């Protein structure tokens, strides 16, 4: 006995029936929403934020206080003008005159900037000069431009232009800085529109191979409706909370993948039903009853997983979570309303030029599934060994900003040259990201060992003055973190001292993001997902297995991130050395996005295996048939998402490249090793236990266990249709 329609998807079928009855209302409504969304997308751009706020965190509040009182600095790292001195260094009049000239040009180029050099701060002159006396620098804190994602979008060009013709000892003055290196030295990265077009073209190629007809355009049409409609919600959210500029990229590319996945599932099932002889209308309703139900559960699962970001206390990530939660819900809505209308109205005509649809069963994936079932223990152990190898690097994962050396790979020649001069001279990369300490005007601080501290007299205002400290090593490195801890310890001994700067804010970011609250959020999300899957799959073990495999998949994605970027085994493909750390926010973003997206594929596969099992097939037969029917769908959808995430990496910023690598690797690993080998292998291993549903769970979840239809033999293609016939013709 198979599941009843009411239990499975009566609501989805009812929505499809209503949509077909009111087709013009549905078509016009979605077209109007898409047009309104296009307008909202254009308007929302100016309302999106470039800032990374951490309200309530000590370093963030100190940085805000520094900017309010001094007009610059705080979390905005300085620009550094690097000067090569004559052989006599600053001991000669010529050396001092050259530095004085550079100092004056800097002040004129960026009026209002807070600056410091060996001449303006003679008490700490040695802090600005290399040990050999041949290299020095001017530290410049321009007034940041908060209307741009680059705080020095105006100051940097002005400073570079002012110093472009200057030669000291025959060498140019190089301008570098943490923000210059992080920006890639260029603003020429792909725009959201270009990224989306590239991903869309790649998706069209994949869909054309899958369908071989005009049906390839249909999933793209669904995405073209869902993505702009989502921007209506985003535009509204900009009036309620801070929304990051990155939501445009996330919604466009994740939305493209998700909407296509959902449409692909429904259209594939519609073609399958037509291929076994159903009328077009019946095929539409059966696809709504089966694939449509899977789409609803998948969309809710993705939405729940993105709550991990929406519930954080970090506004930047919360905005990504809120925007991300909208796209699967809207994609589901379009897929169960507009898509049935299009299939019912023009689906058969869109089959051109392929007159006869091919078998919806993939011979390749059927063969893979059959092999996995026959060799279930060997296949499972082999896949687990491979996953273990990918997971091992994650135990060395370090959170932090990419090192200056890694960011320099994609930076301008000017910024790279400045960094090289600093490191070659022994001054080091630490000066690019100093720790700023706010002290009462009558207090000073003693420099800890291996640490440089400057206390310029001109950095005084409103009864306070700023002390800046750094070490030789990059602030991201272990030595750099030790320097921060030493400076924080020294400041703790001074009443009224407050520690700011970007290294301290990064430390607070980790505490705020990965503290105990996150694990509470993740636990709740896992429990809610378990309950949703239990209802969808009528099982206890299948949801547990799905969650365990998701954890393995995510750990492998983090392992790839660590291996490729932190350790540098493959980062050369991006023309970058090892970053030494994974950007603070990337792991959580990867978790939230991959958890839901990979669960999509699990739901697609397991619901089909459930359907085959309910139709009377043995566990092994159900696995082979289920993978055979969904393998091509999952691999095609994963390839489209992979290409979308590759397009996301077409920007100069290293942190976005790291994010795109994690997402792309995670999707491919999940769709191949996890869903192609481990999922079917484990289902086959556990046999009837997969559908074990104890009585307390039945009462709690208000579901019934799956009962097989054992009336006679089950003919190919027949079992899965039996349970929907009665409702279709009522």
C-alpha cells in the first residue's frame, strides 16, 4: 500500500489545479512581480551597505569612537607611502629633506588625514625606519568615504597621483595598504549582471544537453521570474535593517541554481509521466503531486538552513541570511504555480525539435547505483576513506583575514612593490594592519617585546590620544595574533584604555560569530530539519543518515578550502599564494548555503527511492531505480550550481574567491561521492531499517510508516503512478 495523496501532496496538487483554473491571473501576477522586482533591484543598489558592523563588541565600539573623534582610522587600516632613503638615511640633510618633501605631498593630497612619519613624530623616529636605515614610510589615515565599499576610493588615487612623479634615490615612492591589497588593486571584477549572464549561458548549455529541445529555456524562465521578484523583498528589508551589497551576488547566483533545480525536477517528472502514456494535463498534475512535493520540502529545508545566518548578531551576515531565505521560497512558489500553467499550456510544443522524449532513466546512473548496491560495503568504505582524506585538513583551519602576501597576488603592481619593499627591508607586513589603542591624554603605553609602538603628539583630541602598535609579522599570522594579545595585555593595565584597529575587531568577530550562540542556532536548525525530513520521508533513519552525510559533505568542503587556500595547494590556479587563513565569515556562509542546497539533492533522491519502495520494489531495487531516475537530474543541477559559483569567483577580492571555491567544491563533492555512492550504499546496507518508524514517532510527527504495495509484481513505471490516479480523476 502506497502513501495516500492527501498525506503526500494534496496541497501542492490543489495549488496546481487552482493555478490551471486561473492561469491568466497567475501569468499576469508573476509578470508584474518580476517587472516590479527589476525596478526594486535597480533602486535597492543605493540602499545596500558596504560596512561590516559588529554592534556591542568592544573593538568595534572603540573603532567607531576613534572615527567620531579623529575622523579616520579605527577599523580602516592606513595607507602606507614607502620611501627608499639615500645611503646616508635620515642622518643626512638630504635624507630628511626628501622625507619632508614626501610628507608635505601626502598632507596636500589628502587634506584632513591623520599622518605620522619619522619627521612628524621624532620621539618615535626609529619605529618608522628599517634597521639598515635605507627604508622608511609615512603612515596615512585618510578620512574614509562611507558611500563606497572602498573607504579610500577618492583618497588613494589622489595620493598615488601626488607621488607618481616623485623619485627618492632614483626610486619611486610606492603606496600600499591592507585595503589596497584586499581590493585587488582594481575595481574591474565582474558585475552581478555579468556573473549572472555567464552562469545563465552555462546553465543553458547544460539544459540543452539534458532536454535537447526548447524545454531547456523553461527552467531559465522560472529563474528569470524568481530572481527579480526576490528583490522586492530585499528592497523592503533595506528599510528595516542593514543589507549588504553581497546579497545581490548571492541572490542572483544561488537563485539561478535553486530555481533551475526546482524547475528541472518538475519538468523532468512531467516528461516521464508523458512518456508512460499520460495525457498532458494528468502529467502536469502528477508532476505537481510528486516532484512538486519534493520541491516544497526542499525549499523549506534551504530556508531553514539559511536561518543560521539570519539569526546571527552580525548585520552583514544576517542580511545574507534574510535575502537567502527569500529566494528558495519564491522559487518554490513560481515552480508550483506558474510552471504547471506553462507546461499545461505550451509544454508539448516546447518539446520541439525532439519529437520523442528520451528515457528519463539514466543508464549511466543506473549502472553506478547497481554497482554500488552489489558492492555496498566496498563502495561505502572506499567513499568514506576518500572523504576522510578531504576532511583531514580541516583540523588545521585558521580563521582570519588573508595574508598581505596572498592578497598581493591580485593587487596592483604599485601595491605589490610597496609590500615587497616593506618585507625586504625588515619592517614587515604588520604595519599594514596596526592595532589602535585609545588612551586618556595623560597616559602612555610601553611597547611589549618584539612590538613597535608609536604615540605621535599630533594624535590628540578631546582629552584622548591614539597609540598605534604592530609587529613585524602579518596580523593574520600566529605571531601577529601574539602581538595583538601583548598589546591588549599592556592596554589592560592602563585605566580607561580601549583597544581598536582591524586585528582586534577580527578577534571580536570570531567571538561574536562562532561563540556558544551559534551552536545553539545550528542545533535548532538540525532538529527542525530532522522533523521536516521525517515527515517528508516517513522515516527516522533516513533523516539521520541525510544529516550525517551533510555533516561529512560540509567537513570535506571545509577541508578543500583549507587545503587550497590556507595551505596553498591549488591557490596558484587563482594566481595567489597560500592565504594562511580562511576569511572570518566564509565558513559560516558556506555552511548555511551548502547545508540547504545539498539537502535539496538528498530530498530529490530519497523521495524517489521512497516512491519506488512504496510501489513494491525491494530496498536494493528501489535504490537502483531511484538513482536511475534522479541521477541525471542531480548531476545536471549540481553542474549548473557549480558553474554559478565559479562565476561568483570572477571578482578580484580574495575572500569572495575563497567563498566561491568552498561552495563549488562542496556542490561537486555532494552530488558525486555523497549522493552518488554513500547515500545509495547506506540505504542498501540498512535495508528495511530505513523505513523503521517507532510508534512514539508516528504519534509525535502525525505520520504513518510506508507500506509496500505487494499486490502482484510491479511493472516498470507502473508502481509510482498508482497512488495518484484516483485523485487525478476525482
